[in-house]
């Protein structure tokens, strides 16, 4: 998927559901729940149970959604993720070899960065956009807002502290989209298998951002 299409997807949908699943069955249920709540950008972290298999399955079962992966730590994992069908790639860090490998395969890569130097480095290496993580540790939406002056042309996706309640603040501060993980999938709801409650959270989020 070319970067331009990916960026237009982000501008349209505005929120990514980040699924970190200790059991593949739970990961599938979590994806189905947020999809039924109207979310169309779904990330399965690479350290989830059978991540590659789950991505492949969701690609065929949720054709209206864009399924990607995250928590990729090296080029080998990145290549395995692309082979399994991941449509976008998140990393927690900036790695020039990984960015290059993703570019060669024409799959959007979103490295994780925190400081202005890291953000600009990721962008200049060819990142499609940059994940700002963990954003809550450095001031939340105010930090994103303060980056807009010097770095306004770089599309930013804050994660790590984004909630259903504050997601809109990040978009108003200038973020192109947000990523939600634990806030969308509380451990209690997942362990109880309360997928309906998760679907309701996803629906509420999309209404807030609408």
C-alpha cells in the first residue's frame, strides 16, 4: 500500500486499535469486537500469540479493515510480518535498516520516536509517519501541540496514554491519528470475554472522533 493511500486512511478513520493478545482466540475476538464497533484500522502486535497467522486470517475475514502489525524489533520480524499480509508496520524505535526494508516492499512503516531529533530522524529516513510513544509521559496532547510549530509537516500518531475520552484532544492538537491499546481492551473485559463491552467502547470512540 503506497504511503499516500495509508495517510488518507489515517485521515479518514483517525484511530488504530492496537491488539496485544496472549491467546490467538482472544486476538480474533478483540479484532471482531472493534470492527463491529466501526473501527477499520487494526494492529496486531508481533508479540501476540500466533500474530502472523492471525493477521492472515483477519485479512480474509475483515476485507473492509486494514490489518497491520507493531512491536517489530528487527528486519527479520518485519519481513515475516509482510509475508503474513501486514498492511502497515509499527516499530517502538527508529531503525534505518527496517525503514529501508519496508520501503523496498512498499509497506508503510511507522517508527516510534519521542524527541524532536528522533522524530525528524525517522521522517528523513523515509517513515510514512511517526509514532510518538509514550506520549502521556511527556505531556500528552500538549506535547503534540508544541511539536506542531517546528514539525508540522510530519504526520504524528501518538500512543501510550491515549484514551477514549482524550483521543479527540490529540487530533485537535495536530495528530493525524491515535493508537489505543489497553484503554480499548481492559484486561478485565478481555479475560471475562466481554467482547460486547469492547465493541461499545470502540463505537463510543468513533462517535467521539466523528
